[in-house]
C-alpha cells in the first residue's frame, strides 16, 4: 500500500471510538487499489470532545471526506455545512463529502442494511421487524426499512439519552410512511418476548456484542424460534453471543459484515464517483 501513496493521494478518514476493531480501512483501501484510484483511507480515534477539531482538520487538509461511527453520528451535523434529506430525517450522519470546502453529511447505514438482507435472500417487505436500538445506525435502519416497505416496526430501547430521539423517529415513520412503528422500553422483557414471537426478523442495532460488551446480548434463548431471521449489525466479532444462541436454536442469521460492505459501497461512490467492486470485495472480506 505504501508504494501507491504519493503527494497526490487524496485522504479519506474514519472518525470514531473505539476504532481498533474496524474493517473499513481494509475494505476501502483494497477497493481503491483494485480500481487503481489514488485515495487512502485511515481510521482516527476521535470522540465527541475532539470531533469539531478533527472535522476542521480534515477540511483544512482538503480530505475528500470521512466516515463517522459511534459516538459521533448524532453529533457531527453541528460542524457540517449541509445535510442530505436522509440525514435530516434520521438525525444522524455516517458519511461526509467535501466538495471544495463545503461539507455535506449523509447516512448510508439503512441502505446498506436493507441491501445486505436482500443479497442474502431475506425478503422483509410487507413483514414485521423487531429491532433494538435508537442510535445513529439503528435510526437509519428503522427509517429505511419503513421507506422500503416493511409493514410493522417494534422498536425497543432503554429509557436513556436516545429514547426521546426514538420517540421522534417513530412519529416521523408513522406520519411519512405506510409502516406502523411502535416504541417500547427494552426493560419490559415480556413485551420484547411477545413482539419477537410475532416478528419475521429480529435485529440488534446496538453495540452490545462488540468491545467492551463482548459476549453480551439483550435476548434470552427461549425468545427465539427456528423460522425467525436474526440479524446483528455488529461485525467484530463476526459471530456475537446473539448469533451464537440464534444458531443453536436453528435460526437463519446474518452479521454486520454485509451492512458494512454495502453502506461502504454507497459512501465509496459518493467520494469517487465509481462503483465499489462488490464481488471482489465479498471474496476479499469473506462475505457470503
């Protein structure tokens, strides 16, 4: 990789913490090299406190843009010039594009997630989804699922700093789509059990299952059944505790690698104007 970096190489970054687990640099740099594009993608350990300085730094260095992950997705909009309609609707940003000093934020998580399901042959349109989470990625998935035609969404979250945001998400979905969305307290385990029992797919859209919450899950094994699709947005580890118990029950499962690939492909096109080489990247990343 170092042989292809020159004085002309364009920088793209990732701003998040924790960051060491990420596969995004591996993915994007392989795609750049495969297509012969003069870009380099680097990960930077940045939280909310250093976010404004990091954004200004990328702008000053004329970087083409960046990805944004936890905990910055719902904060970075304050430091940008424009937001896409999707970012405005979800209140979150995971991709920033720098066009001659004008920074535009958008969100590709929801599109990436829905495409990952479709690629695996999981048709969720017209069906019911139960999902845990109300952060940036979760909100993007919920909004995109509703826009794409998921019939019903049961959203669970603890009554933390994201709960009021989830109230607004549910309101927007019910007002602007044909999907029926309902918000529940994650601590209400009996309601969670009931909603999962009535769902076609269950999705964990939180960081539970990755560091520092390795080996943890909100779900009890007897909440699952063999014909329930179980999805986890976490991709490191590739098999979380949730997916382990789902496989023990006999559920079809999908981890976050596909979502990572397809949300990355959307961002890749926004930065470079070219399609990511999907089939090559699937082979490179070991994605089914």
